[in-house]
C-alpha cells in the first residue's frame, strides 16, 4: 500500500472514528454538563486515533468489511481509555504538564478535580460502551473484548507500566530488559489490545488471532521505540512539545540504552517480525502492514 | 431476623468477602509490587463491605445458596470501585482528607501519584474480574453485570454525582430534588447495582429483578439520608472522622434541607417501600430486610 493510499485510508477511518467518539460522549442520562464538556475536551482534541484505526484495520484483515461497527465502538472505547491516561499523566502530581497537543492540558483548562473525575469517567464509560450487547456479536466474544481491554489497561498493563516508569525516573542505570518491560505495559499492552479487540469483533479463528496478536505485539514495541527516538531527536511539530523531556527527566528510554542508531535498527528488526506475522493474511492485511511501516519511518 | 442473627450473618459473609478480595489483589503477572501494596492498603483497610454483602444477600434471595461465587466476585469488584472512589475523593485536589477510617488516607501514606494510579488500577482491574467468564453463568448475564457496574460507576452514576456534589459546594440553596439526584448518583447508583448484580448472577427472572431493583433503590437512598444524619449529629466513633464536615463544607445534605427529624422520617418512609418490594420473596430475603432495618436504625 503506497503512502498516498494509506493516507486516504486513514482519512476515511478517522472520519468514522471522530463521528463515533462524538456520539459516545453526549450529555443527558444525568451526566453533569461540566463533566461531559471536560470529557469531550480530553478526547476530541485531535490525536492520531491510532488505537481505533488498529481495531478497524484488524477487523478488516479478518473479515473484509464485516463486524466493523463492533470493532469501531471498541476502538473508540480504547481511545477514551488512552485519553484518560494522558489526562491523569499530565496532572501536577504526575508529569505536571500544562500543555498537551499544543493546547492547555485538561487540568490546566478545567482544574485538577475536574480532570481527575473526567479521567475516571472516561475509563468507566469505556467499559459501558464495550459491554453493550449487539445482535451481530456473540455475548462471549463481547465479554472477551471487555476482559482484553481491562487486562491491558490495568495493574498488569498500562497502569502498572506507568507506576514502574515513575519509579524508574532518575535511577542511574536501567537495562534494556527493564525498559522493554515498562514500555510493553505502558504503551504496548493497549496497542496490542486494540488489534486483538478488532480481531475478536470480527470473530477471528484461533490461528488468525495468534497472527494478529504477534503483529500487535510488534506494533506496540516499534511504536514505543520510535516514540523514544522522536523524543530524543526533538520534534516540536510532530509531538506538540519540546523534545528530550523524557531523557531529561531521567526516564528509561530506548536511545538511552541502545543509542540513537541502535534504537532505530531495533525498531526495523521488530517491525520485520510484525510483517511476517500477517503476511499469510494477504491483501486484506495491507493497511496493517502500511501502518507499521509508517510508524517505523517516522523515526528514520 | 434478629439483630443477633444479622450480626452472625454479616460476620460469616465478611469473612468470605475479605478472603476473596485478598485473592483479587495479588502480586505477579507484571504488577509492580508498589502498586499492589497501595491497592491492598486502599481496599483491605476495613470497612463494612456493604456492597459485596448486598450482592451476596441478593443472590441468596433469588436462589437459596446457588451462584454465590459469581455474586461474591462481582461484589468484591464493586468494593474495589468503591475503594478507588474514596482514594480519589481524598486527594488534595478533591476533599483533601489526610485520614480515612482512622488511619492515613492513601495519598497521605504513599503519595499523590501512587494514589491516583492505584485508584485507576482498582477501577480497571474490577472490570477484568467481573468479565472473567465462568462455567456456571451465561456470558450474556456476565456481560449484563459488567454493563450494570460501568453505568452505575460512570458519568451518569457515581462520577457524575461526585462532580455535581463538588459543583454544589458552597451554593447558597440546594433544593431537595437536587440533593436527591446528586446522592442517587453518588452513592445510590453503586448500592443499587450491588443488589442487581447479585440478582443477575443468580439468574433472577424479570419480576424478581424488578423487586430487587426497587429494594436496591430504596437502600441507596436510605443509606445516604442516614449518612447525612450521622455526619450532622457527629459520630467520631462510627465514621472515623469528626462530624458536621459536609454541612460545614456547604455540601448538599438531607438535614440541611429537611431538618434532622425530617430527614429521619424520610429515611423511615423510603425504607418501608424497600420492605414492601421484597416481601413477596419470603424468608430468603430476610437478610436483605434486616440490612435495610440496620441502616435505618443507625440514624435514630
């Protein structure tokens, strides 16, 4: 898939995703308007929508265009969880960031209490969205999607990684194994879950699910390595904030352990494993392949 | 059921609940030990365990002693959500409480960042626990339990109520309708969900579920009215903190709107509706009846 075709693909998917996320975050049903406003600010302020795109692309890789609606909703729920994690990460007691994507972060805009509660609400409502039954998906598959997301986002996944990352800050030496484990949890787990949830929504059989899981695993790792490289190189335009912050904060990063070139070559190595895993799925998996290539390229 | 029999009943149930909650919060599977320690501190520091007791008692009211295990696990998950909400409520940006149940609150003990993350992890892991499939419960019923809990805890339930409560602080006049709506969301929704989840775990038919829902609704309301009364009267021993704090903070309370005697009589009136709703279930519902009576009595 050419960069132009990928770009067209992404534009179309993102349009669907924005519309669905806006539908997921509406007033009414007793929701205080001030809470909904903060939730929408946290979620609808841009972003690449990588997680719901992965869910959709994985569902399409399994079944053509079937079961897309279910994958779309689950992907949007994951994006809400991603948004809550950024909002809580930015809090003064955590990373203390007043800016996010080139505008005030959630607590800078609405105050700390509202930012904490809006994050809590995004996380909780995400599960209400995934757990809504649908005629086209068996309850057992939907339940598996809930569990997949909860495990990826919880104490042995994303939140666990965040705490380990905080604890590692300022430590003199962090080895590659520790860096990899922290990032596997902090970022990789939810990206991998995005792919798996799309596959589950589409009713993937065990073998296909295994292939897509291997792809999701590789994707998460490549994403984190290249994110670290971008942070090191510093790319105000792409990240919306000055570079080098993580390294300056003494956090565990790939370039800190492997060097800049070593990190880039590690990203390419892991990506190749991802391509191999989905090769047998043929052209239906072309968007997944192109997405992974796109992530590798951003650091080169 | 006599107070002595209720006391014996509660002791036995709480023993099961403590054991199950301890099993739900274990190290391993990549969980950072510091995170697990904070999560255990937040959950295992005492408390009446009202929510899991309600889930168990509701399941027993439906089916004798069947399906108890499922109700127990779901009840413990709700208790984890309750514990997370207290931990986030106590944060400096929220109620700023350094004490909880007669000992340091979570952030006073482990710091703010850990308290935020441990709360996030408790909320997320609760859904992983509820969404775990079991042979004895249909996936559809388990999915309904997930949805029930997510809706009760999210933006139109508990978190919504917390934000509305914060917004109402210091407002000159809050009417009874507003007080009732805030409390229905903030405390009532999760108590009602505890009862409903127990009923769903036991496979209650529609009519029984409606009866138990009405009971759960009444229970939540009576709980909040009597909580307000206790806060007003001030009962250091029972609440573990000095009384009158909510009224002093200008929060919407029942005694502030109805007066002390008016609030007590309102609690008795609502409780009678709760008794009536479960009367047709007979002796199997005796623990539920006694629990509600116990909550009414604590304010008299």
